[in-house]
């Protein structure tokens, strides 16, 4: 067996037998891996805390022919404040479902993992509106995985003037003239346009460090949900 040391966060867990767990761990370099945590459900197991859902840690694993087996874990973050708050837990579970669906094995997941961890920290440690947090997460994730919307010019005629609509169908801003030919284009205010640009272009550590008025929050919620559903071809519910 090959010994592998990696950081990662547990995004799914399933009980196996009387005392074991099969875990899905999202890692930056190995992608999403399946890992057996043998005996982790025993009350005195050294793997008990490190094999919980949403545990972020540094894992020592044995690589077998079919999957990995956990040898030890040094816990970095358990996100305790999420575990004791039902609203926070609901949103954490929601983004975890999406993360599980968009990641695969043998994929460099550094940027996705970074976004996921940053979002969990915001949910856990801040008082930022949870739906606003989810909206930012959705738009940034879509940009990372290959669905970056056109934000510099109209997605149809390429003009940079009067970009007053967002097109779900054509993935980006549209001018007023082109929006008339797109029944699904959503009219947005200037603050919403600036917020979308910021979410897509800002440094990864700063994407949550802004506030917007309530009407812009609502527009971002609608756009981000529809945009994610359109591109992933699946509707996610809380």
C-alpha cells in the first residue's frame, strides 16, 4: 500500500458495518476521493472527530487498489458554529450538495476547495446574510468551473454601452436593444451589475467583503439560482 498525506474536507459520509464509515473527501490535488475510516464510529476511536462531515484536516491515508483507508487525521477546523445552528447547517448542506456534484476524482480542485472553505468560514463565523452568501457562492463557482458569464460587453452585439440586463440563456450582460429579443433576460440595476463583476473578478479571499441593498440582494439571488440551474441542468433546493 502507498501512504498518502493530504489536506481535505469531508463532504459525505456513509455508515458501513457496525463501526466503520465510508467517507468522501474533497482534496486540492487528488480530487474527490472515497476513503474507509475503519472503526471510526467506536466511542474511543482516534478517528471519531476526524471522520465527521465538514471536518477539514490533514489526513494520512493508505492507498489501496479500489479506495483509500484513513490512518490518522490532524484536525484543522470542525466548523462547530455551523453544527449548532440549524439555519447555518441548512446552507452548509446546500452548498455541499453542489460541491459534491461538480467535483470528480483526479481533478485539481484547489480553487473549488478554496471557495468552499471560504464560504463555510463566512457561514460559521460572520453574520452575513445566508442567502446573499449562497448567491455569491453560486456565481463564483460557476465562473470557476467553466461557466463564467460575459461581463465586459453585451453577450450578443458586443457593445459596452447600456448593459442593463443579464441573460441566463446567453450567459452574461445584454444591452437594452438585444434584451428585447431575449424574453428571459433579467433587468438589473447598476449596483447589481457592479456586484456581479466584483464576485467574478475579486481576489478569492475578498469576495464576501462587500454589502449591497436589499433590492440588489434579491436580483443576485434570482440570477444566481437560475444561472446555476441552467448550467448544471439541476435545481437545488434547501
